[in-house]
């Protein structure tokens, strides 16, 4: 049974990318996420590590890879900020798993599905972040649902720009 063969991947629509893409795109997303708030005076309307996590989890159609990528992106993002280590890791781990699970079940080539999934996973990450900070850690956190809603919209719009650019980097069988 050619489980890992090119025909099987093509039939499922699983994409593969050069190793340089797997290394540089997450690194660039993390650096942009750490650098932009200082340039925009603390206002962040995008979540680039989440966009990269969703993209690779969706198009590789692998919940395990999405989980690992989400966890790594979240922990590295926490390391570059002043937040508690692991909070973003947990939120992005769940988002990566859900994106990978959705990628297995539905056609992820549709731009509307990508847009909606990016929006809802961004809101889910914000909700998990709030829950962990306030309930599990018992810390006070300034929170604005309007700002989080705008961040989800910005993340979705960023995904609509980044996804087609990353689509062009895939390897052809």
C-alpha cells in the first residue's frame, strides 16, 4: 500500500514544502510578531505565528504536525514576550490540532473556509489565553473583546495575504 507515495499524497491533497520554507517562515512570523508591537506602540492587529500554524496544519492535513507546530510557535512566542511561558503554547497547540483535524475532513482550498477558520481560531486562541490567565493562573489581565475581535479580523486578513504566498512555495510531485 503506497501510503507515503506521491499518488497517495496527491489524492488526499497533502502538500509538501522545501525544508527551508519550514524553517524560515515560522522564524519570520515569530520575528515579525515580536518586532511589530514595538513599532506600533503596543498595538498588534495580527497573529502571524497563528497564521503560519493554521496554514501548515490545514494543508499538510495532519493534526499531530499542527499540534507540534502550534505548541512550538506558541512557546517561542511566549519566550519573545513578557507573558507567562506556555500560555500561547497551549492556545496555539489547540488551534493547530483543530486546524489539522479540519484539514483532514474538508476541502481547505476554498478561500472562504480558510478565512472563517482563521477568524474563529484566532477568537478561540484569545478565549483560551484569557481563561488560562484569569482562571488557571489567577492573574489580572486587561482585556477588551473589541480589540480581540479586531485582532481576529486582522489575523484573517493577514492569512488571506500570506496563504497564497505560501501556496506558491509548495513542491510539485
